């Protein structure tokens, strides 16, 4: 697994800045970068836009674009090669780039977005 330590600096507070920093880190990961390039139609601007929505606590699954839903599924499911790579890398990124306590909130948000009809640990319908 590619280490995050060489890209991490000071924690990034604002979600917009966090999304930008995360996109930069995701682009450096060889496998995740290839997958995101493919599913976004080679538009990293769309990846960043989707990530901004994913990081926003007010976003529901219905607010996500198909790309955003696909990204959430890859981040959360831990299935297939990409899922088994993406989630641990995401956890490393959030720990390195976000303020203390924020990473846990974001992980909970992604879990809520990943929930379909209350599955994945969220009892509320999405």
C-alpha cells in the first residue's frame, strides 16, 4: 500500500480544501488513479466535485451523481481489488489530511451514503 506520509502536511480544515488535497493524493495512487480516471470519463474535475459532495455532511445518497455513488461504493464496500485497496488508503488519507475528530465524522458520512435501504449499519432510509 502506498504510504500517505509523503503527501501529508498540515491538516486541511475546510472540506473544499480537503477535497482538493484528497484528489491530489488519489491521483498519486497508481491503481486508484486508474480506476477513478476510468469511471469519471477522464475528468478529475468531476471526481473532485463528487468528493466535495461526499464530504458534505448535508449530502444524502439521492444528492450524489452516478459517479459519486460509484465512488462511495468503492470507498466503502471493500469488495474486489479496488475496494480492498481504496478503503484502507482512504482511512490513511483522512487521518493524515483532516483535523482530529473530523476523519471519524467523514467515515460515518461515507457509511451513511453507502447505505442502501438501511443496509451498511445505517438504520435510516436514504
